[in-house]
C-alpha cells in the first residue's frame, strides 16, 4: 500500500507517473472538496500538485493507493477538540489517548471502546421494547382482525394485531449499522478485527441491518434500562459523521474516514464555551434566523444573559488564518448582529491575525478574537473567554 501524506493547505508534488489518470479522475469527482488537484509541467518531468483543503482522515483510492490527510494542529489537540465536540469527555473514555501517536491509533482506540461497550451490552442483554405488529398466526394473540376473519372464513390462520417484545429496534439498529460501516473502512488493526467480526455477527442474528445517519444518534430518549446506550450512540455519531461522502452499498466498498476541520472547530468552540461560561450566561448553538418563508440562515453562537434573555454577543467561527477578516466575513457577522439587536459581534479564529479587527459600524462593534489550537487548549480557552466576557460586560 502506497500512502500519500498531505497536511492541511500545504501543496505536495507527486510525480505524474505515480498516480494513474483514472485515479486522479476519481479523486476530482468524489473528493474535490477535500483535495484539489493541479497538473504541473516541468522539463524534468510532470507532476500532480495535491493540496488538502482543511480535512483530516483517509481516502482509499485503490487497493494499492490511499491518501492520508494530516492535521496542521498538534495531534493531541485534535483529540481534545473531538473530545469536546462529541461530548465524549463526559463518558471518560479518552484516558488512553496519551498512548495514541497517530490518527490510526486514535481511530483504532475508539473502535475498540465501541466494540467493548457493545459486547458488554450483548452479555447483559440488548435493550428490548414493544413494537406494534400485525401478522397471521395459528393461534390468537393480541387483538383479532374480525373484519378480515369474516371476509375469509376459510383461512385457518388468524390475522392478529399484537405488541411484540423485540430487540430489533432503532437503538440496536444504529449500532449494527455503525459496525457495518466501520468494517468497510479497513482502517482498524489486526488486533481489533476479530473483535469487530464477533460483535457484528452477534448483532446480525438479533437486529435488521438498516442505514442510519449521524443525525439519528442525536436527541434520543434514554431511561434506566438503556442509559448506557447514550455513550454507544455518541461514538456511533462520531463514526457515522466522518464516514465520507461515498456512502455506497456493497461489502467490498472501502469507505473514507474524513473529518471536516472547519465544522470540528466550530463545534469544539461551542461545546467548550458551553462547559466554561460564567454563571448568568447561556449560549445558543446554530441559532436559526428566518428572513422570510424561503430565506434563513444559522448563527454559529449566540451568547446571552439568562436572567434577561438579552443577547450579549454573536460569534462566528472561522477555521482559517487570513491576514485580516474578509469583507464577506465582516458583512456576515454584521447582519447576524442586526437580526439579534446586538451591539457586539466577534469573529473567532484559530490563530492571531496579522491585522486584527476592531471597528465600529453604527452601534455594532466588530472584533476578531483567537481561540488558539497551537498550545494547551484549556489555557487558550480561558484566555479567549476572558476577552470575550470582557466584551459582553461593557
């Protein structure tokens, strides 16, 4: 297996003969958002210039060639961002990250945690519930469909409406589908492989395989009988959300593993703030604003006072490091502030800008702040929060 390693936004030159034209075509058709491709000509030989566009993960192109997209942030900080973004911190499952030296090990580690959780639940007994069912039975069960019985008196089987106590429910189907997707990536180690097969086959005998998305893992109801499913579904959401764009059926298809760093940064900042805001403040994440019946947009973060419900500040996260904020970013954040009747608007960047922004347009003050990803995340967050709350108290 040849692995091409690309770091975010850093162009890399690959001799043209090393990557077939057919593979380049597939890369441009399926993964143009993740990797840009340019053909450069040279007297010493032509080459492909590949540039990662702010994604982290793996793209399997053929059985002999894959692309590894590496983060520009320190690996430990990538893990810390994922920890907050997916609320894994509350489950205390990432203590082993100190031993992870690569994204492969991190992926493998989370897969093993999910598998062990599923195996524990299978030993304990999968969560079951009653599902309304209709079927023809040789005996009476539940409520008899009298009308059909009268219409077909010669039919010896009874059409009954009854509640079936079954484990073939969404809670378990989501887990089975996640294992199915993981098994098709091929990213797990030989150590995890037999555990994965064992857990998957155990579920196959009890649960129907149905496709689910990461969104199906959110906002589920839990009780004392299925409380430990909350942790399993949090992990399922992580794997399903990053299983790439080519979601095809077929056991031989290799699925990519891709993390959108811009979305991850946005979610990380939101979850970090939610956990660290001082008393009296609340935060709304992806607040929808309707302009009319067809036009609407989402504000990344809205900071407000809980007692008065007054909006103190709106924030828009940007996973890029320009010299200064772009005109579009500036206009966008001003419009957000106007819709919220707010006088403070902040653009949040992962590193200090060469030309920081601090301007006032009518009543609205627009500034740039940094939530850095280069050093200690907690220290960077505290510094960011100090500057942010200083703005809201003016």
